[in-house]
C-alpha cells in the first residue's frame, strides 16, 4: 500500500476514535464511528485475497447494521426527550437498542458470530487493530450511557460473552479464531463490571490491550496462524517462545502475571455487590478459556515438529521485524501485577 494512503487511513482511524471520545452528541459520535469503520475497510482488504475480501464484506455489513441501529435509537430518544445528549438516554427502548448496537460493534455475545470469521480472514497486523483500537470508541459510548441501562441487560451480555468466548475457543485449530474468542471473553469481563465499577472496566481494557498486542506481535514474528505451526517456534526464537507461553498464561489470568489483576479485582467487586453466584459463574467461565490457552502453551513449549530437518532450520533465517514494541508489551504483560495499587490509583 502507498505510504501516503496508509498515513491517511491511520490518521482517519485516530480521528474517528477521537471524535467519538470528545462528543456528547449522538450524531457526532455516530460520525466518529463511521469514519473509523470506513478507514479500516481498505486496510482489511489490502491484500486482495478472497478470504480478506470476504472478511471485509462481513465486517462492513455488520458495522453498517450497528451504525443504523445507533442512529435510529439516537433519533428515537431525541424525538421523545427532545435532546441528542448521550447522558440523557431516558427512553428504555432507545437505551436498550443503543447498548445492543454497541455490543454488536465490539462483538459481545450473542452478537459475536461475525468476530471469529472476520478475524480469520485478516493478517495479524490488521487483526491486532481490529481487536484493540476498534474496541475503544464503542466502549467509550457504552461507559457514557451506562447510568440509564437496565443492569440485567449488561449482566446477561457479560455472562454470555465469557461463557461463549471460553466455550467457542476450545475446539479451534486456527490461532486467529482462538484470539477472537479470547477477545469476546475479555469483553464480557469488562461489560459485567461496568455498572458497578467503571474504573475496573478501564483497567481490564488496558491490560487486555497489552496482552493481546503481545500475543499478536509474537505470532506475527513467528509467522504462525495454526496451532500445529507453534511446534517449530522454539527453533526460530527459543527465548521468545518461552515468554510467549507466559503471555498466553497471562491472557488466561494466572498469577503472578498481569492478566490475574483485572479478574481478581472484578471478582472481588462482584462479591462486594452481593453477587456471589455471578462471580462463581465468571470464575468457572475463565477455566474454559484457561483450557485452550494451555493447549497453545503445550503446543509451543512441550512439542516439537516430527520432521527434524524442518524444525531445526528456521533459526538460520534472521527476522527483519522490529521488536521494540513487542518487548514493551511482553514486559507489561508479565510484570504489572505488583503495581496493582498504583494502577488502581491512576484509574479511579
């Protein structure tokens, strides 16, 4: 892709998200989301592969449907209340419709079916943008409108996302689909705590971005898209394959890694809110995710390719990819747990 075109598209991505962040008017927020969607579509289809074009088409149709629902709900609320202000969503129907549309945009269950299929058709760099940056604007809108939302709706979205995100990733062999279901599960953790402690949602989002970025950049360095391809990772970069296993365990939420921090605090807050059953279901759903992360760790660190020639030659090929960003993300993914009190102070 032409560097000038790429610069324009990436600038438009930033502009769309910033516009949504800065707006308190539903029409401006909708415009920001549309700029965001239209900027990423050429990035998704740039390889002109049939799978990429198919994924781009699915993504466009899904996002267009969600945008139409947002515009309809905003218009309905303005018709009834006389204002386009986000914090004044007093009509229950419009409020529920807005939350459903934003859940469709970020891939919350049961509106998640597009997410694995779209991510599977993209390259790992664009998949990283879709899994991290594209979540920011819809989540910001959900956070701004949450005071008038039915708590049962958010709880059901959160529970179904964590359960389906864990269950759906168990039988996958494609790494991008596994990361898509991982994204769905993590979004469920963020949504379920939103009505009680929004700062924990921000904390979970921050740690999720660090962990997912480390996972995507590691797979990009290894050029791996399937689980069985991870068996040759050790010969390409032994140190990185060891830290990649720790990154996956951090995504699973095991102590003493960073991923344990948001899960621990969210379960603690749910218990404080007298919701022990929901906290128990969330903890059990995390075990489903832990299973497929352990599968990836096993494939990466405890197996080798049956063909010894092909498994020992990749180390001879020097990579040309820059690894500074990957290093920062891995350090953040593995070592932020001791800083939990400081991070909580910054987010509250």
